[in-house]
């Protein structure tokens, strides 16, 4: 049973490539593996205007491998 979960987890991680989310522009500062998805916080540095950084929540569906804004995050 554990081997099956490990294979499924590895498949989700490979399908939801973090590099697709970062695009050599932003940095993932946190990531959490859920049952069938990965949630990640993408840091956007705004030090040009002021000394601020914003972390935007994103989620990747493990079935499709597509990143999108995580609208189910409680703020």
C-alpha cells in the first residue's frame, strides 16, 4: 500500500513541475503536497517601489498538471 502512495506522489510531483510556475521570474517559497494536488506560495518581490514582498497562493491539480491561482485559500 505504501509503495502505491509513493508512486502516486512521485507522479504528481513530476507532473506539477515547479519550474512551470516560477518561469525564471518568481520563487516558490513554500509547497505542500495534498491528496491529489500540490499547493505552493509564489513570492513576488516589489523592492523597486518599496520594501515589500507578496506571496500568492497557487495550486496544481495532480490529474492535469496545470497550475492556477488557489482561490480556496483562507486569507
